[in-house]
C-alpha cells in the first residue's frame, strides 16, 4: 500500500527566503536561548509491542476526567488486517498503566489512522483514518463505550476530500470539523464539517500557491467563540512554504501569514494552532529558520508574525517539530520535537514568555523511553505532561509517557 503521507513528508526541503519579512518583535536571529533542564520525573506508561497491540502512534493523546488516556496507532492490532502489520488500533491507557485496545477492522471501516482522538461527555471517541472507506479515501469514525465502531463518513476521494491526516474538532451541537490532505477542487485539500446526521460539507477547498494554501498535513483545527476556524497548511501561500489561515463561519478564508522559509522565517507548518486571550496564534514549522530545524512562531490577529524560537538541534535544543504547542495560564508554551536533544531522538520542551527554551526531556530510544515524538503534548491541572513517541520503547514500537514537574 502506498503511504501518501510519508511521500508528502519526504518531499520536504529547506526553503530559501523569497521576500522581505517584517516582524513586530524579533528575537535576535541565529541566537539560541536555552536554559538547563529542570528536574523532572519521566515515566513510560506503556510500551507498544506490535500486533495484537499497536505500533507507531503518530497522533497525540486525549484525556478524560478520570485520567484515562486515549489515542491511536497507525499499525498493529489484528495481524490478519493489512497482513502482517495490522490496520491500527484505538487504545486506552488507564491511570495504573493498563492498556486496552480496539483493533480497526480495515476495508470499508477504515485503517491506518495518523491522528489522535477527541471525546464527548458520554465517553464516545471520534477519529479519522487515512485510508479505507468505500473509495479508500479515508473515514471519520465513532467508537462508543462498548467498543462498537460506527463509520460516520467515507471520503470519495474527489470533491469532498481525500486522506484525512489530521484529527477532529467538535462543537457544542456535536458537529465535527476537520481537514483532508488532498481532494477538493483542485485537489490541494479541504476543510470540512460533518453534521450529526452524517452530512459532509466542504467549507473550503484549498487552491494552492500563490494565493491560497495547500496540503493541510498532520494538522487539526482551532475554533474560537465566534465560530471562526484556524489552521495551517504544509505548502501553498505566497512563497509556497505554507501559511496560517482563518476561515469565517460564512466560508471566507483569510491568509494571516505566508511563511517565506530561508533563515528568516519557518517553512512547512504542521500541528494545531494555540490561541491566547488576545487572539494571538502560536505554532511551529518543521523546517527553515536560522538553523534550518524549524521555529516556534506567534501570529497576531492582524497577521504580524514574531519568531519566538529558532530550533538549533544538537544536544541542547530540539529539531524538526511536527506538532504545534499548548499554552498554560501564564503564557508558557509546551511542545515536542522529532529530533534533537542529547541522543538526537527528540525532546519535550518549555518556552517561557521571555523566549527562553528549557529541554524538559531528551528521548533515548530503544529499549528505553521512546524516540521521535510526533503527536504533541497535553497537560493536566497539576502541570503533568503526557504524550507519545513514534518509535523506541521496549521493542521499538513507540510509547505513551508522562512527565511530572
């Protein structure tokens, strides 16, 4: 089976500056401000073992009020599905570290999820699969508390979207919102909504460079109180290096920032934007920046960008974040990087309001704590961080972890 997302990732390249970029507030380019790591307690809650367990959790975690963690793995589960690798699983890890899994059945029901899950008040879980469905264009599914799966929508791979590589957002009425990496008209991806009755509506079809975005890859949406949606696209925009956008409830798309790449800006944004109380957006790019390892960015409601951090790689900094950031009540940002750190296998970091980055953890890989996180982090009320790693752990199939301040 052709892995279209991996093909997309392999396309990535280092950008070159194509325009002059003005920042309202700019940290000194080329200067990396990194603090020494604080004392943390790192715990591997679960090491994936491959079929019939999961393997390769690309997506991040959801957490319910009882403290149980939920997510997906891209492979694993029933080895008779997509043999011998499995079609992926939905997993739960409870507070004691006990894991239970639901194996995705493949075929018309969907297979190979890349994104995490969201839940509702009744305990139902919602997610996407990259492949499967009647036309192999991916699905949106619901899994109830009795492990009964319902396929809510099957993408036909044309005007309605194809290959949902990102997760979902749910409003108070139960409508779901998401993106597809491809499909739409003219095939550069879509933003869609799915009603409670299963009716899909394409809210926007990306048209690509130079006036619009293209390929919203490994990204989910943010929604404000007025119903505006915010997101990023991997490519497209004025320099074809990706962009940040706002989509109003009436379907009007506004490009808030066009990344220009090179050493003065980032390129190829992934992940889900975060928003502060002043409507400023925060996120990361996978590449470019002063050291070519990506950046952490801030974009104001008026579209002014500030580069908050240039990742430098090496043992003292992260490199290549695939996900965005989350924010605590005081404005500190938290995230993970695919590479960098002591062993070059990824990090968990904090970026404070003064722009100083602290490495909270460097992953050590197999057979230790995990390697190459791609799913981002979540945070509980006590400040504990949780996440996944794509690889590493006991046999190299990835981990679920907890980091205690």
